[in-house]
């Protein structure tokens, strides 16, 4: 692979081909140096980093047949081509540059042209599709992903004069209706995605190509139904996702390798024989529909699946055992947000190839199979919001690739300390959410030193967690700044620790301060004691900090005011004392961030520190009511449950100050009493 600039070629005027493609060449490229190259037939500069503009003189080269400069940084407008009708050009590929302006009319006079790709630029203007018909020899046309408006010219606009059109790609071209392609008998590839096409999918479209059509992409439109009767031909790729399609889920063709019916309104059950039709399929997604019923056992016949996504439907019943016991082929299994039930059973094979396992928001019970440790490639494990009753999965200590672990809102219990600190949780963890369980015990300082991904400086280039083979983006729902957020794309720099709503006790480890790329830290609603570690000042990327409803004492460290990115803070309902720091963004935090700490003072609470010093509170170590002999530990758990439940219902209303005041007025007596008592421990 060559790098740098291209030397002068003026001494090589007898060249027939110039191919500098797939290098790391950069800088301005001067096309004027080709003047006088009367024998030059091919110029290939694709996949470099060249800049510059395309001069009209280039198209005057008498022998030029192929001009390929795709995936560079060429800019400016396209030049008019003089004597275009006599040009010998058969291939013109300008895809993936920064070209702008309108497409010159002379481009449609290139009568010898077979291949034209202008996609993924900044071209604009309106094109009548019938103008393209002048390119009578054209077999491949791609105008996708510009700012073009293509008009089909009415119901009788066809591509009849194309003699051998094989590929038509008009994605993101503001099309409002389907071009009439009934007479196209050789078409292989049709992409009309990301347009504004509404109505029904006509049944004639399945006859386009007369059986030769291999790839059909109608995704991201406003299509509502499939015209009956229809017979889907032997396609390789069928992509109908992100439309408004309703009714029964279509049976994909047995030849398909890629099928995407996601993000529609299909409301039937999954066809019982679906697995027999997707035996050759690698990618199958019906996510984000209204599908009901069970997952057919025939899915076990789809042994070539690499990605299976049935999330966000109303599917019920057990998970077919074969989906757990699949071998190395299956990389993504997403069945989240359904009504699946039963035990999470089965044995993950030793050659398990799973990278993402997402079963969140179901009704799954039992324990996590220890055999999941065989899935050494696992990056995302999301079991949140189920009924799993288990201890912390220490057997995941060999999952060194694990980046996202979500166990929130289950019935996990016990400590999180695993035998052998050196074999603790994955060093690549960037999101760990175990909130709303029954975990207990102390937070182990050494564990936080193992999470290297949270200690590294943020990457300068934005990247996402994804499954690169099929552009699948992992999603996860986290609680940030008091509100649940669904991260449709998980940034590799987004780091979260959420241990809230458990029964952890003891001090907050100073070692958390080593996680300098941490963005969200939530340890609220536990029984943590001691002071707030001053080492938290090292968390310069921290945007949200919630330590509320614990038993923290002492002063708020002044150093926290140096975390300039901190935009959400909640230290309420502890036993903190002293003056609230006043530097930087601390002056912007509302009263709700600090209330419930009788010993705190400052303008945020409208309380001067001189008054506080005179009335410093004392806290009783025990709280009992001998009159009625009630079990106050049980009552405090019930009270917390009520408060938390109510908080979830009106949580978003906390952003309205009036609602916030009303809420705390009615439960602060409950919460304060719970916090101020010392709960007995076993």
C-alpha cells in the first residue's frame, strides 16, 4: 500500500491504464497532467484520500472508457461534457465523494455508458426519470444518497427503453411512487429504500426481472400492505423494514440469505413453518412489530442464522431450547421486550459464537446457565427486567470481551464478590447495570481497578458497539439523570455503573476515582455509609452522579465542583453536613439535589450556614416503637417499595418543580425515617 502524493506522470503519455486504487494516497490530484494521454482508457483512483476538482478537459481524452474515482474527497461541481454523445465512456463511477450541485444534462447524452454511479455525494436538483432513458445501453444506475429529487412522471413512466437494466438504485431520492418496471425482464438488483413511497406493494413487483431479481430493498418508506395475491420470487435479499405494513407476516423465499421485516405493524403469529423457509438465511429480523403467539419450533431448522432478532413484540411461551444450544454460527440473539416465560435453561455449547444475548423485559425465571461462560466472544448480555432468581454470575469471569452487562430488575441476591479478585469481571466492561435487585454486602475496592475500559481516556473517534457483518447496532436501556433512556446506538465511550436500589453497605471505595472515563455513576437507594470519596474529583467525564437515599456522612467534597461536565447530581436524603460547594455548575443544581440532609446549608437550600451550625441535628442509632411491636425492618422495606414505585410512575415529572415539591412533601417523612434508622444486619 502506497501513501503520500502521486508523482508526475507527464513522462508516461503512452499509458493505457492508470490504476492507483486501494492505497492511502492523499492530497490534491491534478487531472490536467493527463492532457495528451491519447491512448489512456482507464483511470482508477478509488479508495484513497484524494482531493481536488474534476476538469471538463478530462472527458475530452479520446480513448477514455472507464473513469473510477469512488470513495475519495473530490469536491466541487460536475463539469459539462463536451461532445458527450461521441464519448467512448462505458463506466463512470464517482460514488462516495463530496461533489455538489446539479447533474449536468450532458451526462445523459453519454450513449455508450453502461455503468453510472453518482451515489453518496452532495448533488442536488430535480431529475425526470425519463431523461435517464436516453442512456439506452445503461445496465446499472445508482443515484442514491444525495439531495436529489427524482420524479417518475406519472403512471405511464417506465424504463421500457432500457435494453438491459440489471441494477437500479434510487435510495433517498424523494420518490413518491414506484416507477413502472413491469417490462423489465433482466433486473437483478432494485433499491428504492428511504423514499416517500406510500400505498400498497403491487403484486407486479414480484415479477420484475422475470425470475432473475435477486435483491429487493423497499425499506424506509410508507408502504401499508402487500397486494394479494402475491408470490415472492427466489430472492437473496428481501428488505421491507421501517414501513407501515400490516396484517400477516409474509413467508420469505427459501433462497433468501437476508430478510428484514422489522419496524412494521405485522400483527399475526409467526408462520409455523418459518424455519423451513429460512434454512439458508443468515440475517432474520421481525423486531418491532405486533407479533403474537409462540416462537415456532421450526426455527431450529434455520441452522445458518447468524443474527436472529424478534425483539419488541408480544411473543409468549418458552424459548426454544435450540436457540440456547446453538453452536458457533449464531452471533446475535435478541428476544427482548416480549412475554416469554419459563426457565432460562439449556446448555451453551463449547463453540458458542454469541456476541449479543438480549432477553430483557420478559418473564423468564430460574437461574443463568453456568454454561454461558462458553460464550467467550460475548460482548452484550442483557437479562434485565425478568424474574431470574440467582446469585451474581461469577462464572462470567472468563468473558473477557464482555462490554455490557445488564441484570437490573430481577431477583438476584447475595454479594457480588467472586472468588479470586484476579478473575473478577471483564476488564472491557463499559456498562454494568445491576440495579433493583437484592444484592448486598460491601463494594470491593479491587474490583473497580479491573475495569480497564472505564479507566482509559475516551477515544477521540466516535465508535459504536455493533455486529459488523450485518450493520446490527446493539441497544440498551439505562437510567440516566433520573429518566430511562434507550441507547439505540451504544457508544464505545459511554460508560455506566448502576448499583442502585439494592442493599449494599459499607464505604464507597476510593478506587472508583480511577475510572476516569466514567459517565454515569448511580449508587442510590442502598445502605452505604462513610463519606463521599474525594477521589471522585478524578472523574472528569462524569455527567451524572446519584448517591441519594444512603447513610453518607460528612461534608460534600469541594473537589466535586471541578467536574465541569457534571450536569445531574443527586445527594439527597443522606446525613451530609456543612456548606454545599459553590463553584462552577454546583450553583445551578436545584434544591432537590441536596434536600433531606438536615446538616447541609447553602443558597441551594435557602439556608445560611450560620443557622445550621446552631441547630446541627443528631441522629438516633436505633428506631423502635414498643407500643405496637411491629417489625419496623419489614415496614421500611414496604415503605421504600412504595416510594420507589411511585417514583417510577411520576419520575419524569421531577423536571417540573411543582410536581417535585408535591411528591417529596408526601413521602419525605417516610424516607427520612427509613434512612435515619440503623437497620439490623445478619
